[in-house]
C-alpha cells in the first residue's frame, strides 16, 4: 500500500506578484478562443521590486510582458490626459497562433486615471493602475 503523494514541492511563498500575474495572463492569453480577447488588469507596482526597479530574477516571458506594459506607460504618460494615443507598441497576442498585426492604443482620462490600452486589431486590452511615479512615468516632464 502506497503512502499519500506528498512529494510535490510547492514553493510559492517567495513568488513575486508579477509571476502570479504572468501565470494568469498565460491562462487567459495562451489559447483563448477567438471570440473573447483577453483583458489584463494590472498594477504597475507589481512589476517592480522594493527599490522601484524591474526585478532581474523573473522568467523571460514575464519580463517581456512587463517591458510591453512599460512601453505603453512611457508613451501614454508623455501625452496629456484625455488624448487617444497610438503607441509604437505592437500587440503580443497570437489569436489562432498567428501574431496579431495590431498596434496598441492607449488612453487616460485624467492624471489620476489608470492607463487604458487596447489593440487596434484583435481587441485585447487592459488597464494599468498605479503607474504614477514609477520609472515609466514620463508625465512630470511634460507638465509645464
Ligand atoms: Zn491584437
């Protein structure tokens, strides 16, 4: 008679929030049906360690995702609130396993608002909260 399988080693105590986020992105974005594009609600501070920097010890795909959002924040924060911004960021989705040809549009209502973003092509999108004051916040430099 076998004992219970306690062999699985769950080491989640030191998991960074970005990894959890990344995992949830994988589960929604990995092979989602065409009909429902993913929507990512993110908090910019989850991509930063306690020094306010991007952690080095995260997997490549998670890092790419944080760079993707970082680029959106940088470009969106450069423009005044209320503008619709066409960023230079390309969509990362692969609906039907083909890379999406869309570009990312961004928008923020006011200085305090989250940055909303959306793909021009597949409809994937999301919102980035608490981006103000992060390393990606360029809005200070444009005020004046
Ligand atoms: Zn797209």
